[in-house]
C-alpha cells in the first residue's frame, strides 16, 4: 500500500479518552510531499480534513472535508497464540471489516498486522499538543470518526495507558 507514492510514512496521533474511560478516538495528522504540493491529512475532534498546499513562493492552501472514514474499533478479543517474545498484550480487532492482530509492548507502543498492512506505533516521550482545526476552514463539518467504545485492555493498549489484568 502506498500513499502519494510513499510505502512508509509517519502518522502523528493523540489518543483522546472519554472521561468515563469507555471510549477512545484519535486526533492526528500525516503530511506527504508530492511534486510541488504538500498534502496534510487530519482528523480533529472526529472531523476529517485534507489540506493541500503549494510549495514555493506562491504558497496557497485549500482545505477539503473528507466525508467518509471507516467505522472504528468496536470489537476486540484477547489472543495468546500470536504473541511473540517480549510482547505484553495481544488482541484481535476488526476495522472496516478487516481483521487485525494488535500486539503491544506496555507503555512503549504496539504493532497492528492486517492482511496487507502493518502499522508500527511508538509512543512519544512528549505527548503531542492539542491538534487544531485547519485555520482556513470556514465551514461546519460533520463528525465522520466518532469515539469508539472499547474494552479496558484495548483502551490501555491503544492509548498508552496501563493494561489491567
């Protein structure tokens, strides 16, 4: 899988846990350079945007709303036979109809394996600041990625918290 011609890329995400600790969503962004354009994909407060900017002297940017993002992490179950050495927790998740194995190193990150996708997540030493809505966005946008209800183990694994046993 490639995005803007890049098979490997970084996504910066900040987990947002509900006050009752029953659901989780992410605010995040990823930036790609392609030719003389910069594309920044963002999810802020559940609303998805793409900001396209020209690189160079005549910097112009446009913000577009993304109308569809796959459903979230609603079902999980613990697995023991896929965990490798040094892994603390492994679960299976379903995301947009696809099954993923998610194996975590408690407090350090996790790896998610799908049929044609591998995602490696490392927790940052310093958390990201609040991610803001693009400044040139003057429209009201609907939420396309609401917080997903998750089990306590999944919440801890995907947010960098402590996994309770």
